[in-house]
C-alpha cells in the first residue's frame, strides 16, 4: 500500500473496517510493559554480541552499499518463520527496484500469501518511493507505525516494524521545512529535527497488550556517526548494529562491526553469565587483534610473541565465523541460508575461545552455520588437499590348479595383472576381474590388438615349453605347483612395484594440484580478491596432469600480481621508513621491513599510502616549523650579536648546510625550541638591563642639561626605552659590547653628577619654587630649611637623597596643582572680572567719556562687555565658593591661595560688594534729596540767567541732551519725578537693590582678617570707605578718586565704626569760572580705561581729602551765588 492506504500491488482493494489517524499520542506510561526479553534472530553476530530486545528499537547504521536492506530482509524472513509474528515494512524513499524485489521475495518465502490464503499473510508493506513528494515520504513511517499499532493494540500481537530508511524520513521533513520557509539549523537540517524523530520513536514501545520491535535502517552520510541525523536517533535506540565498509571489503557478510555494535540487553542479568562472558571474550580477542594489526603491518607476524600469534589466529577464525549465509541471498551466492540457534552460537564461540578448534583451518569457518558445519568443512578441505589412500590387494590363486597348459597359465597371469592395470586409469577397484581379452583391449588404448595377442602367444608357448620339460624330467605335481606359485609371486611383485610407482606419481600430482590451489587461495586471500576454483571451471579435464597444467598458468599470474603488489607495498614502506627515520631522533634504529605477506590487499596498500601521505604532510609541516625556528633564531642572534652559524651547528650540523637535507627530528625541534627560549630569555634580560640604563641616562641628561649632540650618540638606545620584545629587531642592539658601552656611559654620567650635585640641587629647588608659584602655594615654604646648600657642603645631607626628596616634593606639588586646576581657573576668571569691574567704575567717573574723540567707540564697546561680565560675578563667586567648600571637605584641608585662605577672600569680597551696593543706594537717595532742595529753591527765588548764559547755553544744552540720552539708555529718568512720586520710586529701587544684594552668598560672618601679601586685590577703583556726606548748597562737588597704579596694601580694620564712618570733605569757595558739567554727568555709567591689575585681597584704603582745584558747582548754586552777591551789593 502507499502512504494513504491505497493498494499498489494490483491485487484488488484492501478489505478493512478500521481507520486510524497516523498522528497519535504515545501510549501512557502506566500502559507500557517493563519486561526484558531477547528477540532471537538466528543471525550469530547479532544474537551473540548485540542482541535485540523484544519491543525495543534497533538501529542499523551504515553507509551506502554495505547490506542494510539485505539484513532487514533476512530478519523479516527469520522472524516470520521462527516466531510467526506480524511484520510491517515501511519503505521511506525506497527505490522501486528494491521494493519490488522485497515484495517478490516475501511471496516466494511464504510470508506474503495471495489468493484464497491472503488472510494468512504475515507482512504488510507500506511504500513512499523516491519520486513522490516530500510530504508523502515524511508520512510513510507514521503510516507503517499506525498499522503496527493496530496489530499490537487491537489483536495483541508481537509486531516487527522495519523502517528503511530513517535518514530519508529526516531528509523528507527537512525538505518540507525548507518549503515552509523555516530557518535551517545545524548542517542544513530542519529546526524541528528532534521533535519529528521523537514523535515517531516514542510511539514504538511495548505495552501490556503486545509489543512493537522496530528495526530501523539508518544511512550515515559519509560514514560520519556524528552527523545530526544519526546522532539524534541514537538517544531513542536500545541496540545499534553498525555495518562496516571495511568488513564488507573482506567479503564477510553480514558486515556487522562486532566492536562498534552495542545493545542494552548485553548484561549478565538478562543474558546469563555464559552468554555475557562469551560475548565479552569475543570482543576482547577482536579488540586485541585490532590493536596488533599496525604492528603486524610494520613488523610482520614473526615479531609477535606466541600468545599474540595465538590471539591473531583465533581472532581471524572468529572474524570468519561471524559470517553467515542468508536465505534471501541464496539466489546470489548459491549457498543455502542458515538459521543458528542462540545456544548453538554461544557454545560454538566458547569452544573457539577455549582453543578446541585451533587445529582447524581458517577457511573452514567462513560462511557456515554452527560449529558442526565447520568441522565437516575442515574434513572436506583436508580430504581434498591430501592423496587418497587405497588398500593393497592380493590375488588369490587356487591351490587346486590342475590345468598346466600354457594358455591357462597365461590367462591366469594376465588376469592377475588386469586389476593393477585398471588402477592406473580408474579411481575404484573392481569387485571381480573382467575377462582377459575385452578388458585388456579397453584399457590399453593406443596399442594394436596384435600386440596383445602376441603377448598371449608368447606366454602360452613358454608355459607349454615349461610343461614339456617337466614332463621329460618327471617333475612331480607338487613341485610343479610350487614353481608355478613362485612364478606368480614374482610377476605380482613386478606389478606391485609398477603400481606403487604409479600411485606415488598420482599422489604427487594431487599434492601439486592441492598446493597450487592452496597457494592461489592464499594469494587471493592476501590480496583481498575472491578465490577462483579452477577445478570447477575445468571439470572436463581428462587427467590430473591436464588439471595441473590448467592451474599452473593462473598460479603464475597470481604470483606475478602478488610480487607486483608486494613491491608496491615495499616501495611505500621504504618511503615510510625513510621519512620516519627523519622524524625520529638521531639515534633511532629504523624498524624492519614487514615480512608478513598475508595482508597485501588494496585496502592495506591504501592505508600505507595514507600513512605515507600523513608522514609527508608531517614532514612538510616540520620543515616549515624548522624554517620558522631558524628565522626566529637568526633574528635573535642578530639582535644579541651572537654567531648564528655556531649556534645552529651546536643544535645539529645539518641545519647549517644548505645542500644537505635538514634534520627535522623531534630532538632537533625540541633543541631548537629550547635554544630559542634561552635566547629570548637572554634578550628579555638584556632589554630590561639596557632599558634601566637608558632610563638612568635620560635622568642624568635631564639633571645635567646634557647637549643634544652628546645625546645623539645614544639615540638608538634611548628610542627603545619603552619598546616591547618583538619591536627590538635592529642589528647588535642588545650585544655585550653595546651593553658595556652604555653601562660605561652611565658610570661616567654618575661620576659627573657627583661633581655637579650642588648645581642640580639648586636647579631642582628653583623648579620646585616655580611649580609652587604656578599653583599659588606661596607662603608654605616649610621645606626651605631642608634644602640648604650649607647642609650639602657640610656633608650633613646626601645630595642624591636630597634630590630624591626634591623630586618627591615636585611630584606632590604637581599632584596638588592638578587637583587645584579647576578652582584656580575659576579664580583667574573671577579676578579678571574684578579687574573689569574696577575699570568700569573708573570709566563711569570720567566726565569726558562721551566726548567725541579717537577711540571713544572702542571704550564704549569695552564698557558694554565689562557690564555683561560684572553681572556674572555673583554667579561666578557662588560657583567658586561651592567648589572650594567641596575641595576642602574632600581633602579635609584649607585651600590656600598665595598664603591666604581662598574662601576668606571670597567671603570678604562678597561683604565688600554688599557694602558697595549699600553705599551706592545711599548716594542715590542723597542725590534725590539734593534735587528736591534745588527745585524748592528755584521755586522760592526764581530762576535768574547767569552772566555767561549767552555763552554757555549752547554748551549746556548740548551736554544735557547727551547726558539725558545716556541716562535713558541706562534706565535712569531724564526728568525729575514729581514730589508725590519720589517716595514710591525710592522704595521700589531700594527693594530691588536689596533683592540683588540678597542673591549674593552671605559668607561674611565669623572670619578674622589677617595681613595680606604684597599682591593686592583692587576690586573697587575707589575705596568703599571714601564716602561723601550730603553736600550743602554752594558746597564744592568732589570727584571720585581714581585708583593709583600701585595700590597700597592695608589690613581691614576691625573697628566697624571707623569702617562705616563717612569722611567729611573740606569746604571751599566757589570758583570764578563755574564748570559746565551738568548733574547728569555724575551718574555711574562707564569707567575710564585703567591699567590691568590683579587684586589679591579686599583691603580698603582710607579716604583721602579732596582738593579744591577739582571743585564743581551746579547751575542752581551758581544762580544762588549771583543772587546773594546782588543782595549784598
């Protein structure tokens, strides 16, 4: 049937009422049986070494053409005949020819019955052939399994399920997976490989109703058992039968490998001690023989011990005894199939292991059933190989012979000789002598009849003459009988000698024929060719000589082939010996040429050639390795300044010769590797030494300021100071001479260093001070007393130790500077901003800052940039303070800047800035009050033009316009607000200023101010204590003092009263010529350009008295002065 149950044998429809799905679940665990029982197959190698379990899963592993299908057919035949159970054959991807052959053989063997006896058939065949789609081929195994499950579950039968081939089942599922677009896994198989196999294998089991014993043929791609398809199947099998191609090449069938085939049933608890011990004994003998095969191939049989020779002899007999003729192969071999019982197999192999059949030849164990057939075959071979023994005969002459005529005596003599003559031609002795004439003529072919008649006449005449003489003499009858008897005995002795001679000749011919056939068989066996029976092919030969003549040419041809094959093997072995001697140590003694000619097969020749190829490949790889070693050794010798040729010659002389072949033995390669390792260690030591010397030399050069010209001489040494071992490849870089030269230079520099130590100490001390100044660590010169030159001159301090201490201080200062780098950069930006703030204040106090002149626009641009930078100062101060606090908390130490704690400087600046803002606020308030007073005075006295009004109107109007527009740009009011709005505007500005001051970091509490170093901080161009009191009418207007070029350093006074006191200005008379500057020119707008000064502290200068030369009057004051003067007048 096919995959869906349709008949394909053209025998009509299948009558059934049962339909089952092919996709089913495996039987439940509680339904499965646990009994272990052997399924006897009648095949010796299977039953003995890898027995099958009834209800188990067996795998037949093998490549193409090793006999998997034939073995399955034999199992079906034996199980059907011996056990009578049902068999189901699932042909997955079968060839049409194989399926048809199996079907016909099952019919011929009676397993499948047709016609009226169709119900008695014991086998069902399910085929999914190669030309069918992959979906059908992937379901054939499931269909066959479903049929087997029906016989097991519904009818309670023991079913034998054969699947040929599981690999094609996997292959079909892989094709389906590819058509579905799934991503393949290992080696291109489907990702569901394990699931597909598991769904099939788990349903094959034994239940309480019956059992399914599965025998599965598994194709092994490229004979690789690690392929995913066979490897995945391994996990499900109870027994594995591995078919070996090497065994099939020996002509042993079934080609089951007895060492690779395994079974879970091979246990003494299941099989019994006798069976288990016999199986293990057979495997042990075969394993020992396998281990000895390499020794036999190289050294020959003669080099083996007696025990090993006995092991080899028994193993070869066991190996041939494992062969067995199959019933299904009778049509091919002509030999009848054999079914061997398990007990007979165990008994037979146990006898071979015990040595009971050591005297039997190997040929008798080949292709037989039990041990009895072996013994019968051995006797047959011995009988055919040795001459036949024939019994001697005696011719009885009657003592009552009365006739004395010559004819009777001649007839008696001829009759006595007739059996002897017949023995020369016929193989058997006749029971009674034939008549003289006819038999003599028949046996003497080629002689004329007259010659025989002449012999009869001569004998008769002689006997007649003798009778006449006796009559004349009167010889008595007794004497005559005695003389006749003697005559007969003499004739018999002559005939016997001739018969023995002929017998010996025949025996020699038979022995020669047997030896020739045995030699031909031996040569064929040694060469691995099938034996040829010349006697069977030449059955029409007339005699032994002709038979021998027919055998000898074939024997000579086989001898010539053997010699040719042997010469090929000797040639390969000779090459192997030569290469092996090259690969072995120098004192290696080459092994002997193998003398065992019992195995000169093509397989053996190929094995030797493969061995030769392997050795040639190893030789080539070793030559490459040796050349690589030599290149490495040459590079090391070049760098170290060592003689390469001398070094190589010490390893082996042949390595230095270009013409001779280099020695590539293990010893030579080990010596080369050890020499390279030694030179590499020497190179590392010298590199370390020369790098230390180069480091010392560089330090000494830096200490003593060695000129570049002197350093150039050692450029090739100092350039490798940080190089790794592979990077140093220059010639003589690490030679002894170079090391001594560099060492001498370092010694010279050390001596020179001792003489210049004082200068070096001063230089390093200066370098230390520069680093401290760069890091603003001035004021912590606690180390100065340690580095005094007087101590060096007095010898109290070692100069080298002092230099090391200074170097340590320098390293410490560098680390400190690196940790302070971020804060110092912020301090620098803060100080620059403070300078711009001071310049901006000076610029705001310049009355002529808006006058058109050269560079005025540049000053205005700088003023705008300065205002932007000054507005960023509060944020910069807050960030700087946060950084300082974090730094101090992290290191638990104060951040000192030029001897002063930086956080104190920042807090003082914040206090000063707040006070400055308060002072500005007070100035603005006073200015408003003054403006109100002026307005009231103008309302009271009225306005009166000045004498110089006509001259100054334009100028004042021009200045007022520019001042007003400038005030508008700065956010000031150009017109005096009304009186009712003055208080409100003041409150708003005061509130805004208070909020601005509140945004600063109030860190001005709780610190003491100490004296500051020479470098001062000029954050404010005019000291904050230089504040003016509200000026009375007609009092002089004092301009702000500008910051001197070199500010005076003064500590901040502790008296707060003095700090908050507003100095008073001296009153002076109004000038004769009033100044034209308006009130708007006194607003804080933009300072004048000053020289850049870096303030270092927040010292405030005491206010200085203003001079009268720079007194300035307002317009109202001038009017009031004119008015008072007129009243007085």
